[in-house]
C-alpha cells in the first residue's frame, strides 16, 4: 500500500509543475512582456537601475569585494536589465538599440558616479580622479 501511495503522489505531482510551464506560453502576461521589451528605458528607469547598481557596488565593497569585480557585476546586472526589459534601447539616446559595449560603458560610468555620491570611501581614489576628469571634460564641451 505504501509503495502505491508513493507512486500515486509522484504521478499526481507531475501535472502541478508541468501545467504552469505549458500555460506560460499561452498567458497574456507573457505577450505583454514581449511587447514591453521594445519600450525604451525612460529617465526614471535609468535612475532606478543606476541606484540599484550603486547600492550593490557600495554593499559589495563594504563586504570586502574588490572594486573591479564589484563594479563588473553591478554593470552586468544593469546591462541585463536594460537588454531584457527594454531591448537595449534608451529613450534619451534614441530608438536605436545600443551595443553591449555602449551599454556596459554607460552602466559602469553611471554606477561609479552614483557610488561617489552614496559611498565615496568605497571608490578607489584613482577611479574617482578619472571620473572627475571625464566630468570636467564633458562640462567644457557643453560650455563651448
């Protein structure tokens, strides 16, 4: 009797984990998710992803993780969200999908500048100096 109950339980359990997988393909929410990928990331989206990335970087550094590793993981996560949710398109830049190199470059810069605001002691001095130099160059170009 016990063996029969174990087999019956296993057999009955299969539909419970297969059904959601099969139904997911038919779900209207999946369709809306596909449509949502083409919506460019707005300023508030970028602000959110920037804050999350900086928070990760600050926490990772406080936990003793090396700066390059921490900023790399934070940037990769940022890029994955931009690609997955927005198809790699950022509204401020236009309707064209950005390359992974462009996305990583932008993500890294934004995360580091935010970390300089939130946890400046966690950003190495040489990185801080490079970022400040880049910001100064951007300001000079804008003022011309």
